[in-house]
């Protein structure tokens, strides 16, 4: 069995307390995910604009799951 998708909570897990993250490290990890065809999903209870702002430097191959959304990939 292989991993097809990785989902992580944004606040308190992926993001630091000041709502930032290590962009260069994540870019490196994200490239590895893409190389292995693993899809990245950011999960949050925050608004889409706020989440999009946090991930604006991330390549476009990711999805967002908010507590009020339905997950569709």
C-alpha cells in the first residue's frame, strides 16, 4: 500500500504561532511529494482567503479542506 495523500491542519501544526512556516523546507518537501505523486491537502477552520494567503508561495498543486467544506479532489 502506498501513500496517496497527506493532509495537515494549518494552525498549530503546519504554521507557527505567528502564522508563518519555513518556505524553503516546505518547497523541498513539496517537490518530493510531487515526485511520488502524493497530493497535499491543507485543513483549516479559517477562511479560504486567509489560508490562501498563508500558502501563496506554494506551487498550485494543493487543495484546502475547511471544516465547512466538502473534500473533493
